[in-house]
């Protein structure tokens, strides 16, 4: 084999020489190229070259695919946590979440509480706010995640126990599971953007700006409506009524919040965000039968 | 004669190898150089803290996928935090990050996967700083598997 390759290497320069116009007089050497081809074939060089080319092509295609993927708008199962956290970041000063606070041990308590109620494998993040205006919210997030906002002054003024805080978080979580928040902030245009590729078209910036604006409207101003509030109250009844301790704690909690919103000017807007503790109690308490 | 010489040469070789191995082994033990591993930061953004505490000064903003060298030392760092903190190095900075924010495996990062999408929101350095602070401020938890 080596001899063959050597002979091929010796033949090639002589061939190039023969093409020189000055050496026209020299006799032509006829080479059987088919034999060289056979040699290359036997050495599997052709295969190697093809493999290398295919690999290079594959790599190029992969690079193009990766580049294209980077222009993708995330799907609905990946986008919400990003949007909610972006909204939190954009409202850092308003929400006042960046402050030192003691460890209330809510992580362990709430995890255990969720497990007791049959909510498993839920990753939750609770952000305490040094703000009286936003009592508690659960922001839209990716599946199996929950992002909670909870006001520390609200917690202190009502002297809420860990169980009461957990009940409010559970209410907010279920509100989210019922898509009450998402339905208020997402537009049909937003849904169209999920998974779209904007490499060769304009990025729908306005759609996302509008979503973040809708977060503002809902959290800082409008809150939820009576219909949504009725839905969640009934849901909570179905979850808690079988457990007397939880049920009574929930009823007392709503009463406490109702009294606060009536007597403390700082919390007068609570009933606007969550209409209304009084109505909730009416929906939940058994009706007195007329004699 | 040649045989003897080569035998002598072989013995010297063996001694030199043995000496090198011995000195290297004892040198490592004597100076207790840190054992260094590569780990990755897993969150969207975060901070390399000066001390093992979420309120401690930020030395550097970290991004998801940032490679970090973990420095393990014999001395345990004293911390009031209930979380485990890891001492690590990135570039010229040595600081602390919560153990649950780092991973041995390269994470799948939102900011890398959707690079151009994230770029469209023009996140400034203060946004990245605040995003890291947000993760420091969260109360993180998880309910267990059924």
C-alpha cells in the first residue's frame, strides 16, 4: 500500500511538469487515473472526505438553527415568570421589596401547609413588600411555580399568624390557577407572539409593553371584580370546609380584613382590589332559614 | 559494564520519580492549597456576595451559566444565614453564593436560550443588579413530591 502511495506521489509532480510548455518535447506519460481512484477508494479517503464535509455541513446547520432559536419568543409555559419578574424589577421603588427583614420561617411552614392540602411539587417564591398599598398577590408564573407578593405592614397590622398568611397565599395561588390574573393581562396579540421567530420581522415590543401596563392597572388600581371574587371564594369553600380549623380561621381572617378596610384609611382600597370581605362573608356564611 | 551502568541509571530514575511524587504529595498537604472545582450559576441574575449573607455587599453581578471556581477550605465560614453558602471565585473576585443557586451541571438558561428576546427589553446594569437582589429577597420554598 505504501509503495502505491509513494508511486502516486512521484507520478503527480511529473504530471505537472509535463504540462509545462517548455517541456513539450518530452514524451507524454500516460497515467491510469482509474487506478489512483481505486487506491483512494481502498484507503477510504473518499469516505473520510465525505464524512468531514457532512460534519461541517451539520455544524453549519446547527449554528444556523441555534441562531434562529435565539430569536424565538418563549412559549406560554416559559414566558410568564420572566414577565412577572421583569414587572417586579421595573416597579422596584413602588413595591419597596428591597429591604432587610427577619426570617419568619414561612418557607417551611407554607411548604408543609401546601402538602397537607394536596399541593405537591410547587416551587414558590414569596416576596415581602414594605408597602401597605399592595396587600397580597400571586403573579402569573411558569407551570409548577408561584410568585407571591405579600405586604409586611399588612401582615403586622393584622398580626397575621403563619396559618392565616398561608390561607391568603393559597387563595392567591388558586386565583392564579383559575387564570384570573393572566386573563386580565394577556391579549390575543400576546398569544400570537408565543413561539414566534422575529429574526426576519419586527419584534412586537408594544404587545409586551401593554402586558406590563396591564399588570400595573390590575395591581395598583383595578384589582379583581365581583365575579372573580365569587369564583375564588367558592373554590376556597370547597377546599377548606371539610377542615373545621382551617374553615373557621379563614372566616375569621376575612372578618378581620373587612374590619381593617373599614376602619383604617391606609387599607380603604382593599375592598377595591378584592371586592369585598363583607360580600365574601355573605357568600360563605350559611343562610338563616325563615321560621 | 554497560549493563551495570544502565542498571545504575534505572535506579536513579526510580529514585527521582519517587522523590518527585513524595515532595509533591507532602507539599500539597503542608500548604493545604484549596481544592478547586468548576460550578455554574443557575439563576437569571445574582450576586457574588462579600460575606455569606444575602444582605452582604455585592462584589460582582452574576449571570446564568457563569462558570465559578469553588474554593473549599478547612475553615468553616461563620454565618447567621440559615442557608448554606459556598465560597467561590470568578475572575479576580472571591465571594459567596447560596449553595442552592449553583449547580455542577451547565444549566439551561433562559437568558441564553432566548438571548435576542431578552435583549429587546434593554435590561440595564441596575436592572440586572435588582434582579439579583430580587432573588436574594425571595423566600424560596418547595412542597415535596407526593
